[in-house]
């Protein structure tokens, strides 16, 4: 609880210091109000353009990632289907093989008991 209060106090102090710094910079700036407003407008416009570019890049990256993920999921599904089909086909033919092995084992057991 005390830690939370300390963090809150620190943040309020930081905010107050930032506001004080901005006001002081504006009042003591060697530029006229018109020039200062122009600079602020230009900086805001540049920030908007950079934000727009970054959002476009992020959107393109997300779309590319979505396509790759979809392709990967489709490939994984197809591979799983092939494995299941292969297992089922082996299981079906495996029953006949199992019967042949069991018959061979029975014959071997009969031959062994006949020799004893």
C-alpha cells in the first residue's frame, strides 16, 4: 500500500514538473506566438504523418502474418489428414497381417508342442 502511494506521488510530481517546464519554455521562448504556433503545428503534422506510416506498416505486417498463419494452418490440417488416412489404411491392412501372424504363431506353437 505504501509503495502504491509512493508511485502515485512520484507520478503527480513528474506531471507537475512537466507542466511547469512547458509553461516556462513557452513564456521564455525567443519566438513570437505566431512562430511558436507554426512550429507546434508543423511538429504535430509530422507526428501525424509518422503515425499514419507506422499504422500502415503495422497493418501490412499483420495481414502478411495472418496469411502465413492461415497457410500454415491449412498445411498442418492437410498433413494431419494424410497421417490419419495413412493410419486408417495401415490399420485396415494390418488386420489381415495380424491374422496371418497369429496363424503363423499358432502353427509354430503346434509344431513346438508336437516335437516335445
